[in-house]
């Protein structure tokens, strides 16, 4: 290949690639070969690993080739200055620019070399239509290189490789690993990325050029026959992958594909040449996280945003529909919480703004993006600036400017400054809408209005403001306050404008909204019972939850009736006042009989004890009411109660129909992502329930599933409201607080773990200096014990099945019966192990659910809870034959919250002069033993204390009386506190118990004799008991 001139260009890498020892052993998998074959038949070229430069992380042939074909001048000037090093200079300059600015930035905007503008890629332009642009676009080189050993630091023990690496004009932009016979599962491929593709070489710690964040490869795909997952940053064991799937039956995954693999959409659609270049040019962008994210060291402050499949599909299909149908249409996009709606709106705005018809004329003069959530508006502003457009192409129209602006000024702004997108708040939108609808100057203009409805509005709804403009006064008086009703009425009372298209993003549209905005299932036929209207595009709530992009809002949902009943049962179980009584002081009353003062006290105490410490003290809660007047009454009640109690750690703020509750120091920086609790005191109607509750599911570092306490709605009604959007929705329900002890008993009886493992794990878990590897170490013995038993029973089952077949064939009845017996026993043992694993999760979920409102006062339950949750995840990995590596992000967040909760509660108790824990981490209130379940105690007591007229309560009372008498012995109490390192001999303890029983009998006999022989003493004793039973103070 020759450059312009006579010089022969050296396109070989600057250093020879290391000998590829591993490649001789690597065989192309069937899936990998299918991908390669399809790409080569659809515009991609196949590259050779030996032509890749591992030091510069470039494919020189394509980079130089694209520059030669698209730039007629730069190369001769370089050659004149350094003819022997021209190519290497250019390659090094391109690599240096990418190292400094990033591969994406250099691909989009090129770089300068000796006053020459060097372009490395030509993206499809929706605004420039001359032939030169199209010619350069067709010269883009898309290449796939299989089985690439990419590292310049390879040695005998370190030869990392990737199944496929994708290049655009010599610049690596993506990598891919696919499943094979040796690595059949998707999780195995993800583990391979985590273990075998570190961002730095393990020997010297040098950065791997190909995998360096920002600098070269942008996205990394893990592909199986069933699913695709993607990561935008390789960080070794901390690498995080997320689903990139189509969805199946409203949930996660992909539908079966009779014509091929369920994942073939990746190479047939996403890696289609035009689509891939559009993703690089119009979708992918970098985003810096705010300060709240930076505080969590486990999470990077900068991320690369790559669209999820449903986002790319929605934007692409929407652009195609608009190009075909033109302006004047309505589109309903049913994307709610967890769908990445902010990014979807930004990408939609950019694509719609750039759309042109077949005559290369822009379809829309301008795009108006309006939202009724100020926080969303601010985030959207930043996102709109991120992909490719410059700031001058986006204009923010404030309320003050909008109310005073003239039509001529708005038209001139859109035309002269090259502005394509206007962002407005609901306060500014009516003035803008009135101008574009009514002014003659805009008769020839076309507009796209993109509207988003937030579940928690901070002012009057956007759609009520639409009604102010579009409706007559009489029509406004007739409509309800429901926001969707206002929009529907506005559009049905006004003729549709042929030059305005509406794009409505909402999570849960009503039937009337679907009727107005929905698309018929069969577009050629009219609406009917068999041809119902549907959203233009739909991403389900269920899929968002199952894919992990949204927290399940029903996981910790609880009605006040359920909470109060559990608290009452806990009180009767312990026979002493605890935190449950503090939070629910009116447990016997119906929620309908509770007044605002009582509810405010319940909410305040619950927030202070169960919520305020979450997210490192930044957690917020919202109380939603039926009216502004109710919210204001609540606000005044909260203020009076907080002042009376002299609380310094909680503050409230009225926000329309809601009261925001948060810690005083963080109140000014409220964000919906910090919502960790919701208190409901309003009857839900229509889709309000789904929109309100799902808003709490926003993912945020350190945030877990939110707690919801509902004073006004039955659980069945809430579940019924969710089912159309999440058919598999369930509300976790526990009716008995003693269940946690029963589950604990099941776990203990399995004998998979010992208590010392639990103690050691808990100590490491709550120690911020301990690493996650140390946590795994303390679970290792239980994992090994479980694995040995499980594998042993699997082996016995397989042997028994074979023996049964042989005995059946030989007609040996006795041998066959023995084989069946062995099979049955092994199967039962294996099932018991499976039940143990499921009970780990059940125990953890049950404890987390109940501890939201109940205080068991038991540190050992808390220790077992954190241990069980982690052990469950490790056993799941073990059963997939995977090595135990780092825990997922969810566990990191869970651990941070638990550490914060422990620190917060300890600090509060110490401030009251009550140290929370002794040196061993045990509760001071009960340092020597855990509270056992009443039912378990009774079962053990019945054979010991038999008697026809003895009740279970009699037995328990006697047991506790002896226990209390034992604890009166100071020497014994000291021994009990230190019994783990220095256990008490059972024979000695039995003698002590016998002596105590005799002494207790003597004392009881003497007291009973006094009462029975003195009538006056009996009366005095009776009055004392009456006062005690009536909860009256001592006389």
C-alpha cells in the first residue's frame, strides 16, 4: 500500500506481537463463528491478530488507510518533514490524542497534526447532504479481529486474549467473549472478563492499552446463546455487567428464536454497520456523577453511558415512524422508573431534531422538551449536552423570558442561532405553546413537544398547564384534577395541530390515554375489542426490576394494620416494652381511627429509628397526602412533635401534597434518588399507586429496596394496581414474628455452619478495614461442607440410577430395591441441602422485613442475618461451578448500610449513657444468650415439666424464674458472659441449677405460706397486683 507520493508506508506494528502460545489451543466456538460469518457478509472485514499493534492498541492498516482515502493533503506534509517515520509519527500522535482525550472524542472530532485537521471517522450527518459527506461515510472501515492476544506485557503465565475485538478505522471500540463448550454459561464468561482481563498487567501493574477506560475499547460484551450482558469499564473483580436483552413475556431475558440464536439481534441489528456507527456518533457519551456518588469509593465518579436495547430500539423506531408519517402525530412511550427515561428523552430529542425527509428538509423546526420535575429538568439539561451537540444548539427558556418573549424573537432564536432544542419548565411552557399555536409567523414551522410526567410533581402538573392554554374556561371547570384527564380533555377539545407532534413519556397510562395516544395492534384496522390500542413502545416495570435497573417497591411494602399487628404480637411474646411500642404506641386502634397527631408521631419515630441512618445519613422519606391542606397540617404537627421531643436529627419540608422528611444537615439537597421510605395517607385511584410507588425504586449507591408504610390502602388493592404492569408482582407478608426463630432453628439443625464462623464473619463484616476476600474466607468452611455433601449425594444418586437400570435388566429384584432405597435417601438429603440454601434467603428476607418495625434486641440474629445473606450468594456461585470472587454491588451497598446502622444506633445509645455493645460485640442488654423461640422452648420443656394441669405459660414462667435466679449469682453471670472462650463444665452447671431450684422452691413455699395465713397481707398483695395489671404507678 502506498501513500500519496512514492514512499512505501510501513504498516506493521512498532514491535512484533508476542508469540501467541495460547492461540494454538483456542478453537473458534460455534457461536463465535456464526457472529464472524454474519459480519463478514454484511460489510465488516476480518482482521489478522499479527497486524494489531499491542503497544499503541491500534490496527495501523485501517487507520492509515482511512486517512489516505479521506485526506488528500496531510500525509505529503508529514512525509516531507520525516519521510522515514511518517506513518509511525501519525500512529503515535493518534494514540497520544486518544490517551489524553479518549477514543470516542478523537473518533468524533479528530485531531490536529502540523496544522492539519486529521479526521478518523465520518459519521452519518442528518444536516449535511452533499455528496462528499456520503462518499467519506462509505469509506469507513469496520473490522473484526478474532482470538486477539492484545497485551504488550505477555509472558509465560500471562497471555490474555479476547474472542472478538471490533475496530472502526483502526480504533478498537468494543470487545466480545462468547460461551463455548468449556465455558458454557454466561456467568463463566463474565468471570473470565473479571479474572483474565485485568485493566493492568499483574506482574508490573502497567495499564493495558486496549482495556484502558475511555482511551480505547468502549464497551465489552459477554454473549451466550440466550443472553447478552455488557460492561463499559473493566475493573478486574469489581467489573460490573448489566443486561442488554430484548425482554421476554414482560420480564428479563430474550424470546426463543426458531430461526437461530435468541441473541442474534446483537450481530444482526446492533453490529449492523450503519447502526454501529450511529451508536458511536449519536448515543454513547460520558457522564460525571454528582458528589453523592463520589462519596462512595466503590463506584466510579465518571461513567460511559451505552444505551440499553429497549432505548436504542425505541429511538430508532420512533425516528423511522416520524420520518414516514411526518409532523402532527401523537406517540405514547410507556417507559417508567428503571427504564433510563432521562437518557431516552435526550436521545429522542437529538434524533428528532436532526430528522429530515426524503427531500433532505428538516421535519421539525424545533424540539421543545418540557418536564414537571425540577430535578429531572436539571439532569436532562446535562444529558442533552452530552452526546454530540454543542451548547449553542440547546436553549433553556426560563419562565421570565417565556412570558415576555415575542413570536418574532422566538422565531429568530430558532433560525439564527442554530438552536434545535428548547428546554422549558411547566411555568414557561404555556407561553411558548400559545405562541407556536396562534402566531401567524409559526404557521410554516413544525415542532416536536416531548413531555415527561414525574410521579412526584413539585408544582401544578404539566398537563394542567397544557389545559390552561388549550381549553376554554368552561371546559377547565368540568375536568378533574387528574393530570392525564387534563391532557386528554385538552386534546379532545382542540383540533389536532398538523404542525405539532407530541411525544408522551409515562410509566402507567390510563385507558383514556391509551385510546388517544395508543397505536392499534393492527394499524390497517380500526380500534375494536380485538384491536386494542397499545403504546408505541413499552418497557415493563417487571423487566426493569428483574434486570436490576430498579428496586422492587413492593419488597418492603407494609400496611399499618399488618405492622401494628406484628408489633402487638412481639409485645405479647416478650412481655416487655421495646422499640415496636415506641413506634406503634396505638397498636390496638384501626388506622381509620388514628388522627394526624398519632400518625405524625408514628412516622417520626419510625424515620428516626429505621431510616435516618441509611445512605450514610442522606436518606429521605416522603409522606404523601390527599391534599395540600392535609400536608400543611402534617407539617405543623411534625414541627410541634419534633420540638416537644427536642429532636435535632430530623426536619420536614412541605412540598405540594407531600411532606419531605430528612436529616437537618441534608435537607436542602433533596434528591428523589435518596428516597428510602414512603408513608401513605391517601386513597389511591387509577394509576396513581403504580406511579407513586415505582418512583421510589430509583437505583442509587448504598440504597436498598425502600420501606413503604400505608395507612390508607389495603394490600390487595395495591397488588391489583401493580399486576397490569408487573404480572409477577407479590407483596412479602409475614404474619408471625416468631417465624424468624423457626427459620433460625432450621438453619442450625442443618449443621452446615458453626457459630464461630458466624461470629468471625460478623466481626469482619462490621469492620470497615476488612476486605471482601476476608468475608469469603469466613464462609469457606460452610461452602466446602455444603459442596462435599451435595456432590456426595449427587454421586450416590447417579450410581443408584445406574444400579437400578442394571438390576432391572438382570431381573434382580433385591438389588433393584436396594438401589431405589439408596436413591431415595440421597435424593432426600440433596433436597434438604437445597432447602437449607433457600432457608438462608428466607431467613435474611424475613429478618430484614420484620426488623423494619420490630426490634428483636438480639445481636445474634443480626449476625446470622448478614452471614446467611452472604453465604446464600456464595452457595449459588458454587452450584454453578464457579470460583468465589468479589460480591456484587448490591452486597457492597447492603454492607455499607448495615455498618452505618450499627454505628448510628451505637452512637445514639452512648449519647443516652447506655453503651450499646461490649468488647465482643454482644448486646449489653443480653450478653450471654440469644432469645429463643417460645414454641421451641415449649417443645423442649414439655417432657421435662410434665403435668396434666400445667399450661405452656406456666412452664415458661417457671423457666424464666429459674433463669433470673441464676443471674443473681455474680460469679455465674461473669462466667456466662465469657462462656465462649471459657465454657462452663456441664456437670458444674447442673449442680448450680439443682441448688437454685431447691432455693427457689424454699423461697416460694415461705412466701406462699405467709400469704395463705394472713388475710390482710393477701389483700395488700392483691392491690399491688391490680395496680401492676392496670399499668398504674406504684402507690
